[in-house]
C-alpha cells in the first residue's frame, strides 16, 4: 500500500453562506467539533466546506439558495495541507458557479474533488437509498474520480457529447447519429471504469454493511442499458424513441447502483432507520477503499451524528469512523461529544459567528 497522504483542510473562510456573514476557521487535521444551538450556523459551515470540495451543496441542488439573503453572491476560500493548495469558489445569483485552484480557474467543478476530497453524513443521508439513481451515480462517480486517473476527462467529454446529441435530437434529429461514435467510445470507457471501481469497493462494502446493519445487502451495478447488448446496438434500438422525445434514453448517464435486501429493492422494504444505515455504509465503504487502496483518506463531515442513528447502531458507526483515521468535522448541540474521543479543536457558533474555544 502506498504511503498514506492525508489531504486535510487547514483553513477556510466563508462569506454570505446562508446565515454566515463572514467566518474563518483554522482546522485541525484530526477531529474538529463545532457546537451551538439549532439555527446558529453549524450546518452552514459544513456546507461551505463541502462547496470547496464539490462545487455544490449537499442540502440543495441550487447553489443560489445557499447565498445569504439579500446578498448578490457567496465566496468560499480554503487552503489544504500536505500538499498545500488554495481553493476558491464564487457563486453569484443568475451566473454559473466558478472556482479556482492555486489561482487558476478550473474547467469543471468536478476537478475540485481531486484537490480536496470530502464526504458528508447528514440528516438527509437516507436519500442516497430512497431517491433517484442520480444521487447514487454521484456517489459512485466521486469514488471513481479518485480511483482512475483520467476519469474526470472521460466523464466530462461524455456529458458534453450527450448534450450535443440531445440538442440534435430536438433540433435536427437526422444529425443526432453523428454523435454516436464518440458517445459509444466514451460511454464504454466510463462504464468499465465504474465496474473496476465497484469491484474494489465490494470487500469493504460487505464488511461495513455487516458491521452496521448486521445483515447482507446486495450492491450491484446497472449500466444504463441492457446487460446483454452493446451500447451501439442499444442506441440504435432506442433511436425512434429518442427522436420522438428529443432525449437519449440509454447509456451510462442512466446507470444506477442497485441495493437489494433479500432480493427486494432496499428503498421498498427497508425502514427509514435501515436506509440511513445502508447509506452510511455506502459512504464509509467508499472512504475505506480510498484509504486502503489509494492512501487518500478524505475529510468527513458529520452533521450531529448522534441524532441520526439509534444507540444500538451508534457505537458501531463511531468505531468505523474512528478507524478511518481521517480529518473529521463534527457538529453538535453541546460542547461535549461523549460518543467520540476528545476533539483536537473546538469551535462555538452562535448567530452565525464562530470563535475557537
């Protein structure tokens, strides 16, 4: 195994993120605790950190909603440690979000994941199981970004080709097939990268889901078209439907990660609490894969974890998290987190203002 490379966030400043007018935090590479009453801005700090590594929020699909009320834009700036890099992001109303790494604009916000890898467990974690395939594709691809060099470029080029094909389907359907060779080449490469990444994940998945849920949950990859068909054949067969609706209906952009309990979809048979545990297991298994196979333990954000899991499963969850040996940023209503070891750094938040304790 390669020497472990802890990519932690050493410093963050955020302006006009939700209720935060202006905050600055010097973070520890170990465990950081942010505490304060409900509505004080704890989760907004986590949201700002997540923005630096993902270019989007974990709470909403619209970054505009994250901008402080009556303000034109938000700005988040951070500095990573080992290696030291600066990351900045600006989101203004009515314009696309832009980001810089080391003072240079990135061509895609997906590039932020390679500079500052970050994951989150929050009150909406169950949506990873319960809601649409798009969430699970984002979860899967975030892991592949760190496993396969060049995946970002393939992913970006595929989606650009897909946009061009869809535009042709709407405006000049006879020209849509011109994009098929590129879509097929990139789509097959993207699919194989995902398969390889999930194969590396499965041993970690089996161990993690047994530890948290106490039973097996089947995790399989659905590629976005019939398994026994080539992508070229699937595109040709779907041609009339694509032309009629102006949309490409098959391909890796329709892929999913299927989760089954006793052969049935987890979203249908698992309780809300079980869905949370399955989703948490997906996140932790992915982080273990990156730590053990690629020596890159990402930063993990935990939004009041004690409120999200019942006591019967909380101990197992904490044990799994501590074993990750990664940077943690944890929120809590109080200054003590008996569920975790003593934090390395503590911050108190009240009415959008932060101070070290």
